[in-house]
């Protein structure tokens, strides 16, 4: 994958937007100290976190294009592995 493909990662899930954001807040706030983050900002459709060296992670949610489920977008320049790990904890649409 190119760096641009790692910087923004997406999936669609059957979870509600609120469930996804709640899971993100739990996941990123409980990482080991090297990758620990704290909640920086949040709104009805996103939450952002700050970590080592002020690195930012943003998780956004929106209705899926087909109207079925929630599209989840994760973005980070340096913490792409942590974003990928978070997304791997969410069941893709149609799996639940």
C-alpha cells in the first residue's frame, strides 16, 4: 500500500455511528504508553485524538452511500497501524 492509502482508511459496518465512536474512544484511550492517545475533540460525527509528538488520529462516521450501515473513516499520518487495528475490531457490514 502507498502511504496515501494508509493515511485514510475506511470500512462500512452495521454498527451505529454512536457505537463506533464509543468504541474508538475506548480503543485509543487504552493503548500501551508508546501509542497512547487522549481525546482532543469530538462532535456528533467524529472524534479526534492526540498522541506522541501531538500526532492526530481522526475517526469519522457517516451513513453508508447505499443507506445501509455506517461508513467509518480513520485518518492519521503516523499512527496508521493503530487506525488499521481499530478498524479490524469492527465487523464489516453484513457480518453481524
